[in-house]
C-alpha cells in the first residue's frame, strides 16, 4: 500500500453459510521470496452482494463457477458469467457485484509478491480484458487446492501455494497472448527491421533508414515495433550492442574502449553507463567475474 493513502473498502456480504473466506498472514520468507496468499475463498453470493475497494496493496483473481456478476473497473462495466474470470490490481478503484436476478458462485484469491505487478502489467499490456477460461477444470482445481492447503497448513504450504499461483498466472498470460493472436502474426516489414538491426546494430541505423525501406512513417514504425516485439527500436538496438559487448568481454582481450567502439558506441562513458544499468556491474567487473 502506498504511504499515507487511505484504503477504501466497503461491501454487502450476502453469501451462503457454506461459503469459505480465509484471511492469511504470510511469513517474512513468503513476503520476500514467493507469491503469497492474502485472502482466498469460495462464495455463493446473492443480491445485493458487492465489494468495492481502492488503494489496496493486492491483486485479485475471481473465477465464476456459476451464475452472473459484474465488474466495474477502469471506467467500464463487464458482465461475468460461468467459466469467466478477471484479474485486477486492487490499488485501482473497482467494484464487483452479483446480478439482481441470478446468484453468483465464485472462487477467488487475493495475492501479492515481488513479481506480482510485473505479471499484471504483462497481462494488461494490450489492454484489460475478461477471460473466458479455456481450462475450467484447471482453474477450479487450482483455487480449491490453494484453499485446502491453507486449511491444513504445514512447512510446505507457502511454497506449494506460490507454485500454484505462478501456474495460474502463467495460464492466464498464455491465454491472453493467444486471444491477442495478431501479436504473433508479426508483419513482414517488422521482421525485416529486426533482421536489419541484428545484422547492422553496430551502425547508426537512424529511423529515417527504416522509413525509407519500409515505406512507412516514423510514428507507425515506432508504435508497431513496440507492439509486436515488446520493446522500442532504441532498446532493441542497445540490447544487441550490450549482448555483443558481453561476448567480446568474455572471449577477447580487447580493452573496454575498443569493445565499446566495436559494439557501435563511440562514447566509452556512455557505454559503461548503459552496461551497468542493464547488467548491474561495470564491463571490467563483468569480465573479471566471468574469468575468475
């Protein structure tokens, strides 16, 4: 939770007596190392059930077993039906509720971890969406197993739970990528740019060069390259140069100044700064660590 930020949390807890809600306190090891569960449960809800939150340091997955509910998130309202799920960042304002006419049966988990935000950003890279889960058995089984593990905790519970959360997130990311299948159908001109960079990253490669041989505008090239490759053209070139520099640091005796030049960077100080920012160490220290 952000410092000095008040959490909004309110709701109408209208659910059946056989519903399950578990509030958990992770160990310090789980907090620092694993994905960890904050709350997990199974609800059979009926109108006027709702939950509204904001500024909560948590991520939430809700899976619909049966019935119908609604999610209000990022200024949109989404209907949620059997076999569908949502994955949201609870720092952002959200409200989910049961349909007026139809009860809503859900499995859900609040979780967090050092990698949680990164997974969420990747999940929403092409925009937020409600997922129709392609493997409903996997989703239900995983959430029920997390509940069962935490009802009978032992020394392995947090580690196994972390693995289950990771598996569930991986499945959601894979399905998101498949749903956005057009991102796999990389246009030929983007592939051509990638090949050109891979061959000639040591050269200047100005954007005007790419404009000329692709016959597309600079703005279009920058936007579409990031969409399909996942990084900017500039970052792709820098990564290629750093990778080549690492090869020279490992397998040659060239001084750092010459390696910088051979990698396409004429300013040695700039090269060292870029290398350290990406590798966490200087070129000389990298060479020494590799050879020692």
